[in-house]
């Protein structure tokens, strides 16, 4: 198989250039080349969204992208964040703080097996990023959360706890909701 060079920033660290097989999925690249195993293979066809990662757009906003159906070459030169990149680490590599979404998921026990959780964490993080740029009226919060997370599949918990956790973060973070007129 032909090889292609790829270089990107993953979780704040420069990666590459590395030579990888041309048809390597981003999910396989993360797991096999970078040993980042938090991103999960669920269905393998992009339907369940367990494999969702974040890609920084040119304007700095975050785009949730399914890594199982996208070739690693698509991410060449891009900035990518996985679920591991959501937390803050000290110089020894120990987690010192979780992201607000991760904290809310723990408080609300939003997961059981946890397989789909990385995809939910990243999609919810992209939603929070979007709301920082474009706040929404408080009375639309449920629809906004459903639009962002509604296609993610969880077979254990249902979605009530995920949605509750995301709503908690939105309601407690200044600037994400429009002020009432």
C-alpha cells in the first residue's frame, strides 16, 4: 500500500510528519500510531458517533468529526482534540482538572459502560464552543442540545443524563444563553 506523510497538532502536541498507509482511518491513526485509545470504535460506519473527535476550523471554532469514516489525510495540517485532550495535565502527565463537560458527566453519572462517552464529550464541547460564539434563548436549550447530541447512540443509559449534564453546563456558564428581552 502507498504511504502518505501526515503532520498535525493533536491535543496540543505537534505530531509528525509520519508516514502512514494511505487508507488509514483517523481512528486507527489515533489508536495505533499515537496510543490515544479514548476515541472508540462503535459501529465503524459513522452512525453511532462514538468516534467523534474535535477539529479546529480556520476561524478557531470546533467541529465534531467522526474519525472512523475519515481518512487520516483529511487531518493533515489540522488541529485535533480527542477526549484525552479535554482534561488538563501537570508536567508529570497526571490529570489535574477535567473539562466542565467531563465534570458534569461525572456529577450526573451520565454513562454506564462509557463506550459512547468520548463522542458525547466532544460533541458537547463543540456545542459549548458554538454557544460562546452564538448564544441561544434559554427556552430553546432542549432543542439545541438535541440537535448537537441527538444522532449519538448510547445503548446503556438513554440520553436523559447526558442531556441534563450538558444543560447544567450551559445554564451555569455565563454568556451561552441570550438575555431575556
